[in-house]
C-alpha cells in the first residue's frame, strides 16, 4: 500500500511538472508571436496595418505583369510574415493536440 502510494505520488508530481513546463513554453510562444505581429504591423516604417489577405487594387491592376505583381506583394511583406507566424502557432497547436482521432478509429476496425 505504502509503496504504491509513493509511486503514484511521484508519478502525479512528475506529470504535473511536465504539464506546467509545456504550459509555460506555450505561453511564451503566444507572447512572442503577438509581439512579432504587433511590431510588424504597427511600428515599422510605413506600417501597412492589417490586410484581409485578398489582392489589393494595385495587385489586381498588376496581375497582367508578373514583375509588377511581385513588386506589389513585396510591399506587403509585413502582413505576410505576420500571417505565417500565426499559421505556425496554429500548426503547432494541431500537432500537439490533434482535433480528431481518425488513426485510432482505423486501428480499432482493422
């Protein structure tokens, strides 16, 4: 009885420590991404602000010329990097905690 209670107490403490460390790392990730997005969209020279991701009027007019389109998109590089940073955070979240267990369903049936 005593040996099992000591083992379970140690196991519970180690599990909580792993959870807490992961929670701190996740919080740091979110904080850094928010800071990066704020910096890119608000403080750099000529801050473009947030963009819906669709083509601008300038990009639409330049669609006939690949060089002109590339130049128009290069001017909006801040928003592009911000979207990539946010996407990386969501990809990490889905990697760490998948939304569905489709692999477990196929293993059980097959």
